[in-house]
């Protein structure tokens, strides 16, 4: 009796899931970017938060510079890495972004004190420095969580 | 995001599965990056993208960069939903067809 052999190049479920996991893992492996990127991100946040405590027009100028820096950073990343992911998109890493946003908002509120209240100027400077450090540390943590997420999920 | 399992033959083909896997992890990705990641030629990737685009699963956009046109690709909401449903179905099928561990199912 002749048996019919069906040849298909479509992967079985296990192989297909392995392909998905491998494709995502390769995305994470190519994620080598310089520390300078996180330092620049921290510097941008420091300027944005610290500058918010300055009187006009300096608060507007520092905000404009920091937003321009952010746009340039996004452009640089897209050109170098070839893909982009919003900080709030990945299901697990987004919680790091939410945490960082909370810290930055709180520091921004502190920075407003010298501008809209009678707080000393150094409060805004300290808030800016703390925001910068939070940005650098938060950026590294976010990327570590995202990398792990790419490895773990075959969703 | 959890979806009801649903097999999708457009997504399941080798190549398109990897393309969707990459795109599901990012907001958008550049043509050359995907081509290099899944190790196919420009024409093969273009064919895969055309099929995904016709199914409404990806959106392509051209962006000028240093005087060159670059193509960026993103999964559409329908594409994300279909891919999540397809992966859920693969996971369901994988549990059904998982091989039994050695030493079980034999009473000798």
C-alpha cells in the first residue's frame, strides 16, 4: 500500500513558538547602545525639571532645549537601531516608565516652588539633579526589564 | 493582551511569523532591520509585507532620511490582535501535541 507523504514548510506549533521567541530574542541581542544615550536622557530630564524652577523666559528656553534634545535623541535611536518602542508600550517595562514619570512629576512640582512660591532657587537645582539621576538609573532599569521581556515572552 | 485563540494562515508562514514577532515587540521597525533580522532578501521581505498589508495587518510608511527614502513598518491594531490570537492558538496546540516525557505511558 502506498502511503501519501505530505510535505509542508509550515512550522509545527512548538517550532513556530520557538521561531517567535528567537525573533524577539534577536531584537534584544542587537540592543547595544552607548551609556552616553542614558546620560543624555538624564541631562535632558535634569534641564527640563531644573529649568521649570527658573523665572520666565529661562523656564521656556530650558523647556524648548530639553524637548529639542528629546526629539534628536529619538531620531538618533531610530537611525542607529532601526526600530522604536515607546517607553509605555511594553507590558512589563511600562511600569518602570510609570514609576519614572511619577518621580519626575513630583520633582517638577518641587521645582515650581521657587518660581511660583517663595522657595529658594537651590531647591529647583537639586530637583533637576535628582531628576537627571532618576532618568539615568530609570533608563538602564527600563532597558534591562525590556530585554528580559523580549527573552521571556512568546506572546 | 489576551486574545481568543485563532489560527491565521497569513501570519503562520515562515518569515511572516518572524516579521510579526518583531513588530509585536516594537512600535515600528525599519525595512532593512527586519530584512537583516530574519535573513531574507529585499524581494522576499517585500512579498511577505505585501501579503500582510493586503490582510490589513501592517502599515508601511516612507520617511526621508539623509536624502534617502526609508520604509518603516508597524503592526496595525488588527494585526496585533490577529497575531496575539494566533500565538494563543499555537500555545494551545503546543500543549495538545506536546510529547509525553520518557518513561510515561509505558507499562512494561
